[in-house]
C-alpha cells in the first residue's frame, strides 16, 4: 500500500528553552496497492491493482537532540478504502473493495535546518 498525501503539520516547543516538541498533522490524498492473489479453486495467480482516497491524522511528541535532528514518536490513524473495477456481471458494473483503515505508531528522526529550503 502506497499513500501519496498532502499533509499539514503543526510542531510547537512546549517552552522556548525546552527540547520537547509536540506534533500534530492531518493529510488527505490518493493511495494505491498491488495485491497478489492465488485462487486455489482455479489455480490462477494474478496481481491486481487497487486505488482510492486516503486520509491520515496523527499526534505525538519529539525530543530535539541537536540543532538539526529531532527524535519523534507519534500515533496515527490511516483511513480509506481501495477498490478495483471487475468485469460486468449481467450488464452491471461491479468492483472489489478492501478496507485499509487502521491505527499505527511511527518512530523516527527528522533532519531539519540544513538550509536547503
């Protein structure tokens, strides 16, 4: 599953001299997925392409360890479904849909203030 999101992030130090940063973000966009499926009745293997709308909300905190690095952890909720068109059944269009919503956690390092932007 690959989401491509436009995100808005809010980072704020809890005090001007504190190394602790709180973070919140929200995003929306497009997601796509290739799913390999094996049908044991027919013996058919296939790779199917699914796509659809996605959104993500997150909240967490970080610790500034240097002037250019922040170690952070956050919890997030990823919402959305992906679907693909199938063959017409009796002249009516049909589709297959998978719900890929759920909660998760993320831990990482942000590198900032390198003067690139």
